[in-house]
C-alpha cells in the first residue's frame, strides 16, 4: 500500500492498512513466547494496538481536515510504533521490523 503523500490520501490509506494491522496483531496474540519474554512481548503488542488506534484517529482527523489532530495522531502513532520496534528488537525480531519499514 503506497504511503500517502497528501493529507487527503490518509483516510483511504487507513481504510486499507488498518485491517492488515489488526490481522497482524491477532496473529501475534496467537504466539506463545518463552515465559521470560512474555512481558516484553505483551508490551510490544500493546504498543502495536496504540499505533493502530492512532492510525484510526489520524484517518478521522484527516477526513475532517483537522490539521492539529492530524499532527497529534501522527506523533502518537510514531511514538507507539517506535516503542513497539524497541520491544521487537529486544526480542530479536529484527527481521520483522525491517519487513515493516
């Protein structure tokens, strides 16, 4: 899915991308990590869920033309995504991070 280059393209992007992210999160929840990794794994999933929520907020804000809300949602989504990536690196999931970029 091409990344939007204009605010007007964001709602359609979110409509296409959100279900993919939802499926990825659900697939992660099906995994059974080693007990010593469970807390980090759960934190990674929680940050992915925050990223998804921020993406939906971004789509809504772009639909309404609310530039301040677009910027807020972008910042929240980027922060959550970065935290999720940190947890993934801790778990040794570098290939998963690279595939998402």
